[in-house]
C-alpha cells in the first residue's frame, strides 16, 4: 500500500537521508484520499512529518478558498472574548523575557494572524501591529485594527514575530522561518507555538500533533533544529504549568521564545529524534495496557478498537520500510 521510505528522502528541512518510520495512523482529513498516513522522523535534525502530503493546489484551496481555513471567520466573534483573555495572559508570561526598545513603540508581526486577536491585545499594550493572513475574511477582520501585509518585508524592523500554530501547517517551514528571520531586528525575538509531539504520551492527542493539515510534527529538539537552521537560537522552552492553563492543564503545546542570532546552523544535539520515538512508544504502552485491562467481552470498546487499529498500523509500518 505504501511507497518505500526511500520515496520520502531526503529530509525536507536538513537534507539528511537518515529517516525512519515512526508511526502509521488513520487519515481523518478530507484533502487527500489516503486511508492512512505515515509519520516519519529524521535522525539528524529530529523533525517528524506526515506523508503522503496534500498537493499545493489542495492547500491553496483550503487556506485561501472560502470553505476551509477561512470558514473560521464566522466563529471568530464567539471565540473572541476567551481568546482575548488567553492572549493577555500569554503576553503577561512573555513580557519578562522580551527586550523592548525604550525610544519608540515596539513593533510586532503576527505571521498567520487569523482574525488578529493576539494583535488586538498587543496593540492595547502599546505595540505597533502588523499581520499576514491567507484567509480573506479573517484578514478582513484583522485589517480593521492592524496593518495587513501581502508578503513578508525584506527589511528587518520587527522586535517580535509571532508564529502561533502555523509552522505545523507549512510544506516548507524552513523557508518561512528564514524569511521571518529577515524581518526581525538584531536581537529581536520569535515566539512559536506548535502541537507538542514530545509530550504526546502525556496529552494523548496524537491526532492533534500529526494529521493531514499538521504536516510537520515538532518536539523541542526538532524545533530547535529548524529554528537554528533559520538563524534563531531558542532561549526558553515555555513549559511551565501556567502556560498549560490555556489548554485546561493539558500539555498539548510546545511554546518557545527564540532570539534572532543571524547565524544559520544545525545545533549539536544528541539523538534529536529520541524524544519523538520515546513519547510515541510510551503512548503505545499506555494504550496497550488499557486495552488489556478491559474485559474481553462484551462489545469492543473504543480503546480496543484503537488497539486493533494500531496493530493494523504496525503491519502497515512494516510495509512502509519494505519488510525490514
Ligand atoms: Zn532532518
């Protein structure tokens, strides 16, 4: 059913051939007809990504057409109040880690700003706010208060860039991260939030970390590699419990604050893929134990069905590597 792993080499971020299959899962999305997708990982940089991918045309329709991503615009008003509260709390947590200019208002760019709620909070706090958003209706809402850009500027003028739940969606996250680096002043900061593959055994939302739209799955080492190759250095992995308050205590998200350092290099990390491998293995152990603890009969439980699916997925995984 699956093309051999060879077809997915080299790694889309670091160019290495040292890829390995991590997991096979049921495709619940609608863009591709594939019944299952495979999560593969790069042993050199620690990135993981799902294949096969939707085509660029499918993505363009999803993000820029009226029905996919942009359809969220109709829900934004009902979400606005809670989001405003979350982002205010996030800004309070980030503020001690930012170095801001004293002679002018700080400037922020939100890359993939949606309806601009994060920017609303920053503007209220005195920031000059700029947004980039592919969804036309969402951009229309954000544009009521913020300067909307059609493309990233080529000069460096922002003190902070926000990439909030965007990097997992991008077919070429390294190119985007490099372009964003070019817009940040020397010593400026980048805030990134992505679903956390490294804690999938704790939050147990594998479908949130890897799916047809979340093409790239990140652990802290994988994100460190990507940002290092784009000219950033991670200063803080923001994993304190107060950050998880925004997801009702579940450690769903990996949030980092990085500093633009200018030098593009793959940071030295020992076994950068280990966190993904170990977290997925721990998740499998937990789910198998739960499946075994269930009574053999009556009707199959969702957990047992999951276990059977995983067993089929394991067979597919063996197929992926050509029987090795
Ligand atoms: Zn790689």
